[in-house]
C-alpha cells in the first residue's frame, strides 16, 4: 500500500451581515466520474467563525484516503461542502446547529 497524498482544500463562508458569525462545516470528496458519489468525508462538523480578519476564508486538509481509510489513486476529484449557522449551547459550551429549548 502506498502512502496517501495530503491535499489542502480552501473554501469561503459568507462574510456578509454582522460579524463574527459561526458555522459548522462538513466537506466531502467526490468521484472523478460521478460528482454525486461521495467517496470520502473530512472536516466533519468542524466549527469555523467568520471574522473581519479572515473574511470567511478557510483551508482544511484531506488525507487522500477514502472512507475505508484506503489511499485513492492520483487524479482529479471534486469537493462538496455543506455549512449551517451554529450557536454555542450554554449548557455544554459546545457549538450546535440545532439547539433545544430547555425552558419550562
């Protein structure tokens, strides 16, 4: 088995509106011949905060492996992403995209 190549993946989140704005982000690698076929997910649910300084520009690293942790052959792959607004839940201090209302 050969070593997988590490690949940087850059992306932008919306930087309009009041800042800072926090999001949860998931990125996926798609097959070269089928952009609807996801072969690897990475940066799953990572928390990223858009500020005036970063202007919504971020970079993650894909390890070149599929979801079975096997190296993929060299080639051109696609990237898909999803993001959603996130807020810090006061109970745990963690960021969530959906926060339950625990009032009586």
